[in-house]
C-alpha cells in the first residue's frame, strides 16, 4: 500500500471535495482518498505503482480542478 499527497487548487466548497474524492476513488487501485478543503490537499491510499501520479492528476483535472504533487 502506498500513499500519495497532492495539492489541489480550485476547491471552494464541500461539493468540490466530493467531486475530487469521487474522481480519485474511481481510479483502479485506489483504496481511499481523503480530501481536505481547508488544507487544499488530497491524500490517496493506493496499490503500489497503481495508479501513477499522472493518472491521479488527470482525474482531478477532468473533475475541474488542478493538482500538483506535494514534496
């Protein structure tokens, strides 16, 4: 099991949180996505190597938000 943390930009309400959570949790290999509106981040628990960070970013982008890896 791996954890990836992403900075998510553009979220303004709980609907946004739900949209990002759903986008991430619908990816194959994702066990859980914890999205925090106040912190502007998503912590994603997923299988090792699946999905990759680009797939996570793409899913968030398609939901209407921007994502960047946190280092």
